[in-house]
C-alpha cells in the first residue's frame, strides 16, 4: 500500500513506515495529517487517482537544517567573485498510517 502526497510544492510516494524529509512545516509537533493525496495504490496494484476520502498520518521526528551548500559566482578577467551559502530547513517525518475510505493501513511491526 502506498500513497502519493503533495507538500511543500513537491510530491512524495509514501508507504507506512517510511521516513522522509519534507519542506519545513510550521508549527508541526507530535502528529501531522496530510490531506492533499494525489493517488493511492492497494496491495493488488490498482492505482486510484484522486481518491475520495484519504489521509496520511505521520509523526514528526525532528526539525532541522540541511548541510550548507556553497554558491560561488566567478567571472574571469573581470575581478568578480561572490561566495554565498545556503542551508535549507526541513522536517523529518515518519509515515504511521494511511486511511483510505475507512480502512487503515499501518506499518508491519518489527
């Protein structure tokens, strides 16, 4: 069972038990629900586009910033150099369950 969700302007294919990094979610602590679900798939492999009532429940593991990326601009023979750094904020979440039309799919206990 998996679902395709949209958050932070990106799309993610998630299944119960997955851990993923999404764009920073403001005020996210404890548990969070993703209701913008684009598609789902059952065990049989049938894909349902734009399902009727689906939500993905996840727990927030941490909010942090990624490693620094250096952006360096250089124009030769013009004595132009510019160095700039960037750290992207993210929220790390674990997908706990997917609710599809009253049925709940959770991760297998290990």
